[in-house]
C-alpha cells in the first residue's frame, strides 16, 4: 500500500463513524489536513493499531 493510499484509507476509517452527521465540514477538512501531513510510517502504524482494535472487538 502506497503512502497516499494508506492515508486515504486511514481518513476513510476515521470518518466512517461520522457519516450522516451534518455540520462537520470544518472537522472533516481539519482531519484530512492532519492525516495528509502525517509521515507515511505513522499512518501505517495507526492503521495497524486500528486493525488490532477491530480484531479484539470480535
């Protein structure tokens, strides 16, 4: 997974619980900027952490 793909995937995972809520445009924009400015390694580490959390919930 490339760095850009990983960042897009992380952003999608973080936004999933918020879908359907109106009025979050500023938050979405801020979150996208924060994710895109992260180093690729940090993004991959956060994705791995989210995967582990998801596996422990089932």
